[in-house]
């Protein structure tokens, strides 16, 4: 009987702690609506379609309209492949570069 008291006490304490509720009284003001931040980020993000080719100083996506140097990763594995790239345009001086979020290979 004495051997059962300790394990039963532990089990009861764990069971009771699982039923308790925590209350937070934060004094900080709300930081903003996360949905607005996501919506803003999605507005800047676009889908680009083209073929990835090697440049002298990296890789670039060759689309029907323009050539976009790629930034944000290593792209040697998709050299010569037709892809859809989800990302956003970043202007560095007069050069438009494509910051890559995701890559989808076309079959």
C-alpha cells in the first residue's frame, strides 16, 4: 500500500494540473493584426515563369519580358529547367532582382 501512495499522488497532481487554466494579464498594447501583415507580404509576392540560366555572377530567370537575377539561395540544381518562381522584385539601383520564396518545377 505504501508503494502505491507516491505514484498515485504524482498521477493525481498531473491530472489536476492538466485541468487548470492560465490567465494572462498583459499590460502591453496589441501589436497589430497579423492578417494585415500577411496580406501586405502577399501583395508584393508574384509568380514568375521562365527558364533558369547561368550568368557570369550567378543564376537568372529568363522570362518572356525580362531577365531577373535570382537571390535568396543556391540555384545551380535548376540550371536549364523551366520553372515557376514565387517571389518578389527587389530593385538594387537600376537592376531588378528576384528574391525567391519558392520554386516549382514544370514537368
